């Protein structure tokens, strides 16, 4: 029998799969690839993979297994029946298929054909609880599982993505070289490192995607202010974004937004002005917002970004509302236009700092609850290149966590503390002007509201607690220094506010 030559297997020849194969090929790895649709195999070989060098370095096997929906009906054919010998041990197989049922279906078919210590890697956008479950199920069978977040889109997959692997720690030494060489490189450092146990890899990717929602919404709001507020053209706004991309906002999303604004249709009109204002979403932003609510963490900016997409989906209602609900009468801007644009740059920067602050707070809380040992400097380092949110800004986050791994919030770091204080005056002017104009700025506004709430020693939650105790006997605790004979420190207290209520209190709990 011939010696196995395959370094890694890959199932799924859609855009990401094809480009990862070519990327790994460039790095000198032999990829054994599978796809259930033979025509995709043929097309790949005749087009993207055409060339003798590529053919020598990987092989593509015709599918010998049923479609996922047929898995439970037929066990006559299985993925590795004729080609498992092509993979070096321990076998390493990446699944790049639709998240959910398809992943479980392929795992069910693969597992019986694998041996102790073989590794299954899910490179899709799976929900992290599924990765936690799959890790436990496969480890119970003697197999290893990795749930790996992959970011960067088509170009990232081809030339270097950000890879966020987590799951069975024993798998990392066997995939480390392949993953770190395949990943994007920033200052000779790979945008890939081991994230943590169980579903940590897909959890970090989920938070990445939530932050991505926030960044995109902030940029959209900045565009709206420049377009509707200042009345600038797409070309003028593109020039502003190009300039911003040379400073503190240097990032992939700012760069592509400038390119989008410059892109013209055949009639010379900016293409962006012809696109229906209804944003789609695949759920990862919502997952982040739900995870934040479950953890009791105020990740407000990502939440508002998700709700902004939901509001955009109400196009028909918004059109009717625009005809019957009046806003303020907009007057031409009379101030210093360049100062206003500079204020907007600072407001965007400060709001972005808040978004990442909230995202890292959420990861820290979940890591505590799950017992994960997350490397926050390493996570920021992984996001510096290859992924959608890559930016110069992430280098500053890396430095913050390298200085103090236990820092509670990025706002306590000297660099970010100074940056937010510098931005604060312009940030407030922008939010105020948006209110005056009637231009919605949910992401900018909630970022500023969080900042003001976070820096407040006293917030009006005392009123909330009094209300809860008044109508539901839910109790409250006394403010330190305000104790007396009836109000004891550290005790859950119920007051008979009306004089005719009882003295029995409800149980106290946090939902």
C-alpha cells in the first residue's frame, strides 16, 4: 500500500473551500479534498486549480457518500471508504459546509471511519454551543474536535485569513503548523493561535462578527451624517474616508467603504445610491447580543447594530411613516465644515473603542463562566490581519492586554483613556447635531450613553429598585454610609411603602 501523502483533508468546495485549498497549496501542504457534487470538482480542476504544480500538491476525490439529508436513510456509502489512506495520521479533516444539520451529518459519517486521535475541524460559522457539544461527543469516541472561526471572506481564504481554533487542546500540536502558515501574517506573526477549550474558537468568532456589525453600523451612520447632514456627494465622502484610512481609523472596512462610494454604475451614478436600504444578516450579530443578555453584560452597541438592521427591514412601513410622521425642519449647516468632519472622525473612533471594550468585557465574563483561559492579547493579535475587522487599532488593543492581562476594561488603559477623552467634545457635538437634524445615530448614541453610564459613580438604578420593591416586594440593598437601625448593610430589605402592604418579601434573584 502506498504511503499516505495528504497533510489535511477538506470537505466542501464552495468559495471558501476552494480558496483555502489553493492557499494551503501555496504554503506547500498536500490537501485531499472532497465534495458531494462532482461537477464542482470538475470545474475546480479545470479552472481555479488548473496547472501542473497545483495538481501535484493536492488531489480532489469524487464523492462516494450521500447528501446530508440522506445520511440517516442510507449508510451504504461513506466519505472515507476509498480515500482514507491518502491522509497522514492523525488524520485531519476540515468541514466547510453549512452550519447546523449538515455539520452533524458529515461528522456522523466520518466518525466510524476514523481512528483514535484523528481530528475533525469545523471551519464554518457554527454556533458555539454546538461546538461545545461536538467536542464532548467526539472526545467520548476517542476523536478530537476543533471548532475554528475563519474570517476574511474570499480574499482572506485565498491569501491568508484570520483563524480562531478552539476545542480539544490535544489537536493543536497536530494542526498548528498548517493553520499558522495558512493564516494572514502581520509583522511576521500569524493571525492564528489556539483560543481555548470546547466552543471557545467559535465563541470568539461570534464576538468578532458582532463587533463587525457594530463597525459597519458606525460607518453607515457616519456616511448618513455626511450625506444627509452636510449634503456631500459620494465622491466627496469617499475622499473623507480615504483620508481617515490614513489615521486612527485605518482599517479594512474604512478602505472598502471608500472604494464602494467611488464605484459607478454604467450610467455614471454611484452604485451605492441604487442599492435598496434593507440590510441582511445571517445571525451571528444576534447571537452575540443574545449571549450578552444571557451573561448580563451591557454590549449595547452590537445590540443597536442588530436592531438597526431589523429596522431597515421594515422598508414598506418606513415609507408609509415618512409621509405621515414629521421630523425637525432641517436647515443648512452653518458651522465650520472641516471641524465638523474632524469631530465625526473622533466620534467614530471613540464609538469604536466603546464597541471593542464591550466585546472584550463579554468575552471575559463568558470565559469566567465557562472556565476558559482566553488570551485577550492573542485574540486582538489574530484580528490584526486577514479578517473583516482588521485595523491598526487592534495593535493598540494587543499592547493594552500585553501590559495588563487582567485589565477590567480598555477604558482603564492609558492609551484608550486618553483617546476617548480627546474625542469626547467632538463626539458629543456629533450626537447632539444628529438629534437636531433628526438623523438616527443609534450606534453613536448608545456608545456615548454607555461611556457616560460607565463613568458614573451613581446611576438612577435606586429608583428602579424602589419601584420593584413597591409593586413586587422584590427588596433592595442600602447604599454604603446610609445605614440606620432599620436599614442594615448587606441585607435584602423590603419596605411597606403604602402602609397597607405586607412585610413579606419576594425571593431575590438575577435573571
